[in-house]
C-alpha cells in the first residue's frame, strides 16, 4: 500500500485504490509544475511580511528599475519577458538585495516567482571577475537543480563570465580541480561531498546560500541534516535564503534551524471554490452506460477542452481505448509515464493538440486546469474506505474564485453510488443537478 504523501499544495492523497498509482513523489510533482508552467500564478491575497527588525522601514518595489540592478541583469530580466515584479517579488526583492544582506524565509505556492527572485539575488551579488564559487543553491533533485540552472542561464544571459556548475551525482570532478564557476547548484549529498571530502568548494567564500524547495527537501531522507552541516560551515555574513511552496510545522521548524535572524514572507494560497461551477450528474447502470452518457454529453454540447477523471488506471485505459475507437482525439496521462513524458502530454493538451485528457487522481495533482471548461468524473472520488473523497472532488473541479473561469462538471454515477454523490452535494452545500443524457438541452 502506498504511504500517504503530501502534495506540493499541502493536500494529502489518501485516495489511491489498489490499482491506483503510488503516490507521485513530491519532487516529481514539483518538477512537473515547473515544466508546464509558463507564467505567473495569480493571487488575490496580500503578501504577509514579518521583519526581523520591525522598526526598519518596509520597502516594496513596483518596477525592476527601482532595484538599481546591473544593466546586464536588467536586460536579462526584460529578455525573459518580465515587465514588473510579481506579488512576492515586490516585497522579497528589496529585502534580498538590501545592504547589508538580509536573510529570508519565503513561502508561496509554486508559480509565484520565488525561483526568479533568488536567481536574481544570486546574479546581482556575484562578481564575474572572481573565479571561485560565490553562490550556493541546494535543490532536492538533479532535475530540479537543472531547472534552476536554466533560469540562471536565461536571466544571466548578458552577464558574461558568470557561470553555473552542477554539484549532482554523476558529475565527477577530479579532486584538486580548481572550480572557477561562481554559482553552484546541487543536491545536499553531493554538495557536502564537494565541500568536505573533495574540497572543491570553499564554503567560507560563499556570499549567498539558497535552500530551495524546503518542503521537498525535508521529505527526503538525510537532506535536512546534510543541509544543516553545509550551512554551519558558511561565514556568518553569508546571506541565507529559504523557499518553500508549503508551510507545515515541520518545514517551519527546519527553516528556523537553518536560517538565522530571518525576515519572513508569506503569500497564502488561493482557496478553491465550487461557486462558479455548474455541477451535474447522470445516473448510469454500468461502465458502458457511463460511456454512452459521456458520448451524449460530448455530442450534445460544444465542448472546449475536457479532463476526464477515473478512479483507477485500468478504467482510464479502458476509456481511452473506447474513445479512440470512436474516433475521438484523446490522450492518457498515466502514472507509468516518466515526468518528462507526463509534461509533454500536458503540454500538448495545453496547446490544444488534444481536446480530451483522461487521467487518474494522482497524475492530475498540481496540473493547472484553468483553461479547461469541462471536468468529468467518470468515477466519483472515494477513499480507501469507500467514503467520498471531498478534497479530491474539490481539487478536480474547483477553481480559484477570482481568476477561475466558469466551468461545467459532470459526474457519472452508478445507481449504487448515488448516496456518495448526495454526501458530496451536502458537504459542499451545493446543487448537483440530475441530467437526462438524452436531453442535453437541460444544460443551461
Ligand atoms: P516559483 O519558484 O515560485 O515556482 P518561478 O520563479 O518559477 O516561481 O515563476 C513561475 C513562472 O513565472 C515562470 O515561468 C517564470 O518565468 C515566470 N515569472 C517569474 N517572475 C515573473 C515576473 N516578474 N513577471 C513575469 N513572469 C514571471
């Protein structure tokens, strides 16, 4: 049985059936998010700030110019298409770029601009003329380290002579090599090895230390201790920054151990609501019947893009084959795919190359379905005890109040599952209307 794994957004999957994919690893989920995200996630919340010195004035910036960055860095930012700082960057950047440097713990959901912010901080503090490691960034996996490195390369495009090196397993450097690259991004174990065993990096010369994805980090055996050992060897004037997408107590305790005298910045996550979703259900006798109802819906209304959720991998496969045989263009997002393959399925769907995406619970966590107007629960989400899984229901069809478009949700319900649906309806205090699949005119 798969263990209960918290998701990037802090929710917990406890809904897998025996046939369901094992909990997708946090790191894989986080990577997937990065691979598919091309723009900022919007937020209607205010950034909460806790200053280490409450009497010092609180600065925020509305433009990148106000930060008085190096010319080549500003050029890099604009070349990435950034016009103004994101919500979290407005507050975080002045703190991160202050003189003397300030330490920071920042929490906001993925996609809100944290990576861009600390990459900017590293690039602005690096001295290209000095040929030794000056900035050190810890990430939970090789792939995540690479993603951050890509951002450094893009943003630092005009910062000639600034270079990145990856301290990750498999990147073997001969002992005694003179490491001349200024920015090191790596996983804790390898970084520790490079610093203490191989003596490739002199930690006393590090100016900026970044611990990214702290929530993923503490979930990985040994990474917290290794990170702390690295941090202990840094000079006291080194700037220390920690980022996390979630903030459970365990992350917070770790953050406080590793970041001395921090400022704290938080941006709360948007709540999902069902308010602007019209919900329907169709009563069915069998799986075939559900499929027929699905086809009727599909034929009856002008469908933009749809995501169809199945409870098991097996059902998802079956449905994919059925739909394909009937000539529909569908794709299947399955837990058997690698993260890269999953990212490419999602990307194709986002580009509109496929109109229907069929998936199971676990795979679809963290996918932004904003553009999708129709969500179908081919199976109602239930937990292991066959109780309704409200959390998953909300995740599948809910939208964030202010930014989400209106949507339609259809539940295919076998007669014996009707009580489950009624409980879901009561739980959310919402109205799920019954639909006659032969008569689509009922859909308003
Ligand atoms: P996080 O680290 O919080 O997940 P990122 O820094 O990766 O967020 O940013 C999410 C997405 O938004 C990325 O595609 C990034 O290029 C983009 N982005 C970041 N900052 C800005 C900005 N100020 N303006 C426009 N886009 C931005």
